C-alpha cells in the first residue's frame, strides 16, 4: 500500500479530534456560555447538519479542482474556524465557528478517502480506506483525550487552540508530502447515484450506525458521571479506551472485508453495538459506582471496535458501488453519516432532558437493533468486492 495514505490519515485525525473533543468539554462550554448541557450539545447537531446538507454540493462545486489543493485549502479553513471558536464570547459566535468547521470538514473527509483509494492498487482499497479511517479512530484514542485534558488544565478555549495548531501542521504536511492526485472524471449526479437500491439501503445503514453511536457519545460525560461518578479525567480515559478499540478494529477490518461479506460484518457490528449499549443503560440505571467504573472500560473498548467496523465497512461498500464517482458517493455517505450525528445529538439531548442519563444509551440500543433491518434488505452485488474493481490509480 502506498505509504502516502498515512498523510491522509493525519487529515482525518485532525478533523476527528475537533469533532470528538467537544464531548469531553461540553459541561465547561455550557457553563461558560450560560446554557444547559443539552442546549450546548446542539453544537454537535449544528456541525453535523451543516456537514450533511453542505457536503455533497461543496464536493460537486470543487470537483474540477485538484484534490490536493482542495484538501490543503479546506484544512486551512478548518484551522481558521477553530481559532474563531477559541475567541468566541457568546454562543452565537461559537455556533458560527462550528458552521465554518463543518463546511471545511466536508471538503476533507470524502476527498481524503477517495484520494486514498486512487493512490493504491484495487486490491489494496479496503486497507487504504481503513488506514484513512483509522486516523479518525486515533483521534478518539489520542486527539480527543489530549484536547479534553488541555481543556481541564487551560479551559475549553485552550482545546480549540490546540486543534488550530494541529490543523496548521496538517496543512503543511499535506502540502509537503501528498502527491498530485488527478481530478476524477465527472460522472452522474447524486440523483442518478441514489437510483441504485443497494446504495440507498447502504446509506440507511450508515445513518443507523452513527445515530446509535452518537446518541450516547455526545452525552458521554453525564452518562459516565451517573454510572460511575467519574469526572472529566474519567471521561478522557474512557475516550482513550473507546478510541483504542476503534483503532484496533480499523487496523484489522480491511483484511477481514476482503474475505467476509460486508452484510455479515455489519450484522455482527450492529448486534454488538446493541448489546453493549444495553449494558451501558443497565449500568447507568443501577450505577454501582465501583463496579460500573471497572466494567466501563472493556465495554467502551468493544463498543469502539464495533462502531469502527460498521463505519469502515460502509465506506468500503459505498466506494465499491460507485467506482467511477467515488468522491461524490463517499461525500453522500459522509453526509448521511453526519446526518446521523446531528439527529443523534438532537434525540440524545431530548432523551437526556426527559428521561435522564439512563434514557440515552437505552435509546441508542433500540436504534442499533432497528438498523439491523436495513442490513437484511441489502443485497450484495459483485461490485462490492473491492479486489474485482479497476479504479484509476496514479503512479507511486
């Protein structure tokens, strides 16, 4: 596999760090902005909705621009958005900064995955996408906990300044190390893409995977506090464990997908998510502080692994279903992914406000169970097998 794919993993690491770290500093941001935690949690919803609605049109607008230029420009805009967030004096300015961050992130995730696929041989595509996605998992393991600890030491503004510096360093690395990736040929539009039943059902599965995960992850701090009594440092430790599970899964799922049908992997991943989220709900309701604190670590590790397996499987499937318009297809995938994040933040906040911390993982478990129905309706197609594709590649 082309080693330059790891530069693209750095880009997904940077974006993922900003996206995940807000869960760790949410109570502090809410206190500073004089709003409730559930209202402050809608910053996640704002980010995700803007990403979901703006991602595909933005990718379409920049489809004739060299991917390397798009990635560098988007990363610089991402740095600017986080600098603005660090300086925000009220909730409205902070929300505006999240809007800019979402628009720039939309021009990073899908083009990065598409570029990773273009840099490698067809048979290496699952591993290339898994490596790029593992940057996101590393953000959970390393970036978000570091940002959360920085927030505990220097305040939540220090967290956003940390991401600003990280984004500037990433932009420099992309400029120095990423080779020129050719502009992909212009294919059919989104409407034509969505006429494919396999694509539609696959996107519905994507929505379910991220809705189930983010309904709980967005409000991890109050859930953990209720179940275990741990504060921000405990949340940061659990973020590391959750990300470690996702990172381990990201490093192995590519090889599994070459041999095992995507639908089977997705059924296992969603079933495990449902069981683990149900276990979190039981622990939150029972809240035996010491026992829950010990059990939380293996449960969050396995939940991170199951969630990552589902996410990477979906990226691989979508990329294989539309090899001629991979960037657009992945853009729609990420759009639906962040729509799941947005709805997860909204319904999770509603569950927290009405039913307390116990209601949040309970709802997530039910969503994961229902999402299994979309996998059952998915009909595998020959195009799903990455090794049989013949996408355009560039010289190493």
